[in-house]
C-alpha cells in the first residue's frame, strides 16, 4: 500500500499557517502529485485538474467538493450514454401510463354525462330524430333561399344588360343591388355548407353515442345482476 505523505509542513503546521492568512485566502486543494503523494495546497497545478482532486474548507478541512478525473468523467459519460436508451424507454412507458390514466378519467366523465342526459336508448334516438328533422328543415329552407337569391341576381343583371344595350348608364343603385345580391349568395352558400357539415358530424356523433350508451346500459345490468 502506498504511504500518503504531505509537504514538509505537517497538517497542524499547515493549519496554523492558513489560519494566519487573510479570511479571503480561499479553499485548499487535495490531490496526488506527480509521484503519487497525497498533497494539500492552496493552488492547483494543471496536471492535478486532469487527474481529479478534492476541495477542502480552509478552516475545518472538510471536503466540500470532489472533482472527477478526466478518465472518470469519460467513464461516467459513457455509462450515462449506455443507460440513456433504457431510461428513455422507461420515461416513454411512464408517459403512456399517464396518458392512459388521463384518457380513462376523461372517458368516465363522458360516459357519466351520456347516462345523465339519456336515461334510455329510446331517449337518445328521439333526440337524434328531432335534431335531424330540424337540421334538414334548415337545409331545405336555405336551398330555397339560394334559388330565390339566384333568381334576384339574374333579374338585376338582366336589367343592367338592357340599359347597356339601350345606351343608358347603369345607376349606382343598380350596381349596389347587384353587389348586395352577389354577397347574399356567397353568405347563403357558406351557411348551407355549415349546416351540411353539422348534419354529417352530428350523424357520426349520435351513432357513436348510441353504441356507447347500449354498452354502458348492458354493463350496468350485468353489475346489478351480480350484486343480487
């Protein structure tokens, strides 16, 4: 076993000399010199920073920090890189579990709302049919309005064409009426498109709710039967 030595001054002498220094003198470095001897010093040689060292409190000689050698740093970095894939997999699995818990919680809320709104499958079917009767009536009325606006625009454009053929100027009022009719047609088409999208989306949603409600009621009946 290699014997640890110090500089010619003893530890007690070093402590006494350090205590006589100003309070801002700083910490003490402990490292092995080029001969492998454990050394205490107020300065850190360049080679010591490569092989690793300890920083001690200059009053209590308590180790404040240990700085790894270059070799140890590389080994630690390699170990962390090897462990990184496993750690990432663990984190991904944890995220998946958290997501599943969140989705399960959200599904329970949706299911409970479905049961609260529709006491029976028949109630959901009636609500669905009433809604489609209403939305289809809106679509039909919007189509009629579209035809009316198209006819009005045609009449206005025909009136403007007749004035041009007769050599008369088209009045500002007539131009404004044409522009308004064109804008009304665009707005009407957008409204019709929104109604049709609502109709399609609602159809999918009602179908999904109907399937889920039947499942929930079946599960409830099985639970009630088991409890009896």
